[in-house]
């Protein structure tokens, strides 16, 4: 199965997730793949939701893993024909205000950690993209950052701000990285995402910000702050690497500034000639 997923260019992360989900499934049902029944699959999915309280995003990963196994490997696609992914929850992303963003970065005392997270925020990167940056991805002449093989295996360019360039230069003089910009304990390996997740939690508590902050919160904040500054939604879509404009459009739902600036129809009525109904 792993070989088949590799040949189809599945990402290493997706392969790990599918394998982990399938190991747990077979621990639960104890049947061999050739003997698994639709009822066992359904029982497991019900168990995940009602007993384990599995989040819907994880639930959908399990469904996708089961479909791949039985359709593509075991060739028993009929037993997964009736299982469906759950409708995604439409939660608004957590976004920091500019003041909260400043407090958050001020609470990160390790220079390297602060530079990585400021790079993620300043360029709108996913944290997995930020930790894989290489020296030659920073193009100071064109003032862009090359993002290699982002989501859906697509390269893209995003903005390199003068402030971020100065910060990265100061980091380079201090750390002298060779190929990877942000290495972990091993020089040839990027710093771990889990380390930066812990950094975010600690900084959030120290800054006294009453919001759960993850590295991805910085990407949400990047998009929202650009939108509030008047950047065209299509430009933000390109910078974020979104395939669909619908993914970017959700930031219009979390911009308090745009909400405040939007006039109520009642205000328009009052401003209209002869509109004295509210008086």
C-alpha cells in the first residue's frame, strides 16, 4: 500500500496518516482485509464519533484511508461504497489583532523561533512551508520568496517584505545556516513543527492573549490583515496558494474592520433624499 501511494505522489504526511488510521481500524475489527464487512466499517466509524469524540476532519481522513485501501489495494470497493465523508464544520479561523500580534512576537525570546514565526506571518506561509525554506528560496533582488511544493504539490512565490529581509539577514549573520534556513538539532533536518507549536502556546500564555494560537493562526492573521489594509482578494489568494477563491473568501467573514466600515441599509436609508423614517 505504501508503495502504491508513493507511486501516486501522495505526500509523506498523508501516507503516515493513512497507515496510522488503518492500523487502528484493524486493531478494532481484528478481521483480515479480505474478510472485513461493511458492518464492521460502520461500527468503527460510529465508535470514532460516539465513543472517541473524533473531530470531523480526522473522521474524514479515516474514511479516505479506508476507501483507498479497499478500492485500490484490496479491490473490494463495494464495501466502502456507502460510506461518506462528513460535511465540514464551518468554523471561523482564529485571527489576532495587530496589537495582539506584536505582543505575541515580543513574548518569543528565542531569536531563531521568533524569526521562523515572523517569516510564516510576514509571508503567509504554512508552517510546513516555513520550516523547509532554503537559502536560495529568498530572492532579495525580486523581493519574493519561493515556496517549493506547497499544498497539492505546487510551487509558488510570495512576498518578501523589506522588514522580513532585514530580519532574515540578521538571522543569517547570527546562525550561518548552510542550505536549510531553519534547522533542528540535526544540521540536515528542518526544525520540527511540534517545537514551534509549543513555542506558540508558551508565547500566547506569556502575552496574556485569550485566544488559542497555533502557527496556522499567523497565516490566518496575515490574510485578514492584508484584507483590512485594502489588498485585493485575488492577490491574497495567490500569496496563500489557494486553488479556489472560496478558500480565501472566508477571510471576509472574520474581518471586523470591514464589518465596521460596511454601512447598514438603515444608514443608507437615512442618508437618502427624503429618508426620514428613522427620525
